[in-house]
C-alpha cells in the first residue's frame, strides 16, 4: 500500500518518521509533504498514486476525491470532517476515519480560559497596566455560582462541563441524546430555549453539519441574558455571526469569546466581529497544544494501522 501524509500535522519530521517506521517495516510505502496546499490540482498530484491519505484541516474536496481511482481510506487528523468531500467518499466506498478525542482537554481548557477573561477582564486589565493606569473602575464576576449552558454535550462539551463544575458553577445542557455520566455528575438537561435564557455563560460545542449550519440564529441570540457570555470554540458557520456582532454592539448580550469564524483567519477587514465590542477573538487555536498535536498524530497513524489490519477505528458513518 502507498500511504501519503499530505500536509504537516503539528509534530516534527523526526516524530513523523518514527510513527511511519511501523508502516515501512510492514512493507508499505510512505511519503510526507511538509507544506500545506489548498490547490485542487496539487492535492490531486500528491494523492493520485495513494491507497491511503492522511490530512489535517485543509479542505479535501470532492473534485479531488472523484478523480482518485486507488484511494481506499482517508485518515483525518482532526475531529470534524466537514472539510472532506464525504458524499464523494460514500459514492466511491472510501472509508473516512477521524482523530476523535485528541483535543478534548485542550479545547475545554481554552473555553475555561476565555470564560475567566470574559468574567474578569484579564486582557482589558493588561492593557490598563501597559497604559499606565490602575484598577480604578475594574470589576468582574465569579464563575462560581453561575449557570453555565453547554450546547452540544459530546466529549468536548462534557469535558467543558466538568471544568466548569470544578469552578463551582451549575451546569445545564442541551443535547439530542442523554449521557448517564453527565447526569451522574449533576448536569441537568433542558430544552434549547431554556439553556439560552437561563445561562450566564454559554459554550457552543456542536459539530458542523447540514442540521447545525446557522443553528444559533439571531432569534436564538435574542433569548440570551443581556449580560450573558457566549463562547464558540466549535465551528463558525453554526452561528449567525453578523447577528451576534449586532447583539454585542446593541448591548443585547454581554460578551462573546470566538475562536472560529465563517472562514479561516486571517479575516477580511470588514468582518463584523472584528468591529464588535466586548469580544475576545482567537485565530482557531482551541485544538492546538503540544500534547494534543502528539495525541492526534498517534491517532491518525493508528487509524491507518487499524484499517490495514481489517479492524478500523474512529470510522465516520
């Protein structure tokens, strides 16, 4: 089998070589491209002779997949697979596996960090000190005792909930199904409208798909408290970000912490959230940590090894 890693995955070349050594020992061919590309023609050239490809979060579109006659499996070094042409994969019977779980802790910790900043004004206070000012007029709120709403209680959402519980918050959640573990640690399931209306802090943790695109609409944002903190470390297109920016500028909600947008940063100069007040913006970094990058590399190579043995793992249905 020819196996190709089409882009960097956040670890050193030495670590890539170490993970690939097992494949080479078993007689497989391995090639690694150490640059990213979004060009469809270049992606095809990198993939055309491969039985298996490994990718990260760069788009891998249907127009490329449809032309690949040898491709049998895609191992995605990412949790979400909305950047992969899944319909084309299904038509060609190409298996897709993701790196589920690699960033649970990393994302959850950034969500908590964002919540602390939103409640205590850490970044704002830093600018005061650098501007030669003191703490006059600076205040904040504690997370302890507040109601935190988790929208999407999968593995990342559950990890966020556990960290908020450790801070002394009450956690309520909206999810299509119920998790006995969540209920056992005190998380209360409610309808979406209740979660939006009752929460002091809201963390969005849904995947992006046809059902969730535009899910947090202007009407749903209008249900939030005037001083609510909204955090999105999931996917940008789940939210109507123009409506969110308008709500912030009109003081209809208190603060927004956003790591994901309608496109990958850098953002265009006229992007609404860039000009909205009471925001903390980060460049899609929630999943990035040294530990997470190493975990996902191990998973993405492990997916290939498991598939080669006929025991595939982390399969996208």
